[in-house]
């Protein structure tokens, strides 16, 4: 299921009642997508080097990519690299992003992302399974993951490399390589809240009581009432990139009575989490009188937010439940 097919319907419903013509997006036949990734554990952090592109684009550069990985080196607790001839480096990006390495004139749309996450970054098995799901593949057992990983020795560190191919373009894949073409469709009725709700499936805990008529712009709304207090869970969709990750984290921290974080602290505070088949970030802001757990998924067309806020005792007790619900959010299938 490609989320791009649903963008017009989602945005029509999320636009505070504005009525627009419904359009479907019909993409050309999807290519197979390939992900060549390296996971490099360090003492206090784990580094991720990843290239994603249509499968027929990476093959010509595989040896160059592996040579780059073999040459990685550790200096003062950080990983350093030598740029291959023609590659270009920039440092724009999201949480934990250390650099984006562009292949340059030889293939301008190809790039390698470099991400640093604290600790084990979630662990080898969890990260390989996250990448498998992004490619539209089944999750693997620990033993199966071991079979997918190849160790590559560098000068003074060890990298674990995976080479995966699947039918789905991960959210981090080069967008210019597979752009859906809009195709007008006859009017088929207004985009209603029920239409959008019917697209999603997820595990709802019995203690989460649903409000069937949530406030405008909210797709789902649940209330949790416990002796220690109450909490509200909302699922919202907004057009565009939703203001960016740092702005949203600091906005929620302000609501919880906490100070803003700087860019580096924001990167450390966000944990990657699969959400509705795309890359997302799990964040929390625990204040004295109010606490917030949230999942933020951002992309240029629309952004999704799953948020729980309320009494700190209730919110913190719901941590594992909230993460489990977030990971269970999926699209049911095509909505025509």
C-alpha cells in the first residue's frame, strides 16, 4: 500500500473542513528498491550509514560504497571518513543526522545518510527489521538477521553491512527517482472523517476510550482515566512537513513546562520508531504537572502526529503501551 495514493483524501479531511475536489494519484509501476546499509557500534553510540535507491542504481556503486565503509576510522570517540572522489558532503538533516554524502556528478540523486544514535541505537535486530519493513519485507528472527548481516573489517573498527531489496520505497529514498503522477478522477463524494478512519488499523487498549466526534483536524481521539489522573491521545494529520522535528519537540516541551532543547540535544532526545510504514521519531516531555509522549512522522506532502498528554503518572505508566500502539498503526489497504 503506497501512502501517496491516499494523500489527497487525507489532506482534504485534515484541512479544517475546506472542501476540495478529490483526486487520486496513480503512480507508474514501482521499481524494486535496494538499501545498502552499515551499522557501526562505538562505545557510547551507534552509527548508521545508508544508501537507498531503485535496485538497478546501486549495483554500479556497491564496491565503492563498501570501500568507503572499510576505510571508516575512529578518532576521539567519533567516526571519521574519507570522501570518495567526486562525492560532496553537507550537514543538513533531522535528528541524529551527522552528514549527507552526495555521489556528485556521477549520479546526483544518489546519497548516503550518516546518522548517530546514543547507545546501541535500538540494537542490530530491531534496526534490520525496521529497514526490512521500510522496504515492504517481512520481519526477520534473530537467527535470520544474523544471516543477513555481513561483517566488514575497517582499520580500527568493525561494521555490520546489510544489502536488502524490496518492493517499497523507504521514506528516505531519493524522491526524484520515483515521482507519482497526478491523474484526475471523477468526484466520488466528499472526504469524510469516516473515510479516513477506515484507512487505519491499530491495536487499541481497552482503557483507551474513544471519542467518536474528535475536534477538527483530529482523526482519532481517546481518553484515559486512572485514579492518578487522566490523559488524552490524539492522532492528527497536517499538510506539509509540520514545522519540523525540533520545533514540534520544543513546542511539546513548552506545553509540559520544560525549556527548549538545542539542535544537538533534540537529536539525542528522538528515538526512531516505525509508524504507518514510514520513518518516525518517538519523543517525550515529562514535566512536573504535565507529560507528553509523541510520535512524529514528517514528509514534504503531509505529516502525522500521535500524541498522549496528561498527568505525568498516567503518561509515564503508558510508555510501553503507547509505543506498542504506535508500532501497530498501519494502512488497511487501498481506498478507492
